């Protein structure tokens, strides 16, 4: 009997020591190792936002836009105001610009053919369009342009038209591909050349 009582006292002391080791807030909710109904804290209520999202505005499809040119400065102009058709002069004689080839290094003159009485410029495309010389195609459609310096090997030279046009032609007329030579090309940031040639060694 004394032995059983002693065992109960030991168990009671052991449980008391375990409870003393727990934090206060947990120990208060534990009785002989069992949690009470107050173990979990009360859930926090959800806070309602102070500034709710504004209501959706009117969609783009629902907006009414007056596209008339009188009321909308961004309206597209009528097609006839933006489309311009180029009309070439049918009475002109279309002759392509042609450099006489081959062009050799060290040359101080460039020859060729083209439409009569048109002012032309000879440029070095390899040197960013450096002007080598200019002149006028004669009435027979032949030109002989004296150069400011000798031509250089592996440099490409080309013909462009001067801003001064003859009475027979206008700027629009030269957009006709009939004036383009065999090696015509558009060089970015430099310009359009009606015919070009690569300078070669003799």
C-alpha cells in the first residue's frame, strides 16, 4: 500500500515539473497533458479595404467618337488628299544614264551617255558620296566629266542628277525607271545613283 501511494506521489510530482517547464500562456491551458477548448486564439476578423476599387469605366468600344474632319483633328484625310499619282511626260526622250566602262584607276575623266542637256554629278560612293566632278550632258547625249582627283581602285563611282534640270525634264520625269542604268542603286544616307561602276586596275 505504501508502495502504491509512493508511486502516485512520484507521478504527480513529475507532471507538475513538466507543466512548470512550459510557457505561461500554454501552461495555463494544459491540465495533465490535455489541451482545453481555449488552446487556439480567436481568429482575427477580415479588415475591409478603406478605398475599394473604382467601378470599371466605359469601354473603348462603347465610346462614341466623331471622326468627321470638322470635329476631330486626328481624323484621316480623304484619300484624294494623300494619294498623288505621278504622271510622266510622254513627250520626253527616255535615255538611260550610262557610264562608259570599264573605269580604270588613275583616271581624271569619266565618259558616258544620258539624256541631253541634263546636269550631272560624278561621286565616289566608297568615300560617302564625295563629289569627284560635275558637268552637263551635251545635246548629243554624251558627257565627258573632268575629275578633281584620280579614281582609286576598288572604289565605286556613280552618276546623280544635279538640282538644276533642263527645260525639257522635271524632277518627276527622272523617277521613270527607263532612265536607270544597268548598275543603278540607292545608297543609304547618300542618295540615288542612276548608274555606277567599280574602278579596276589597268
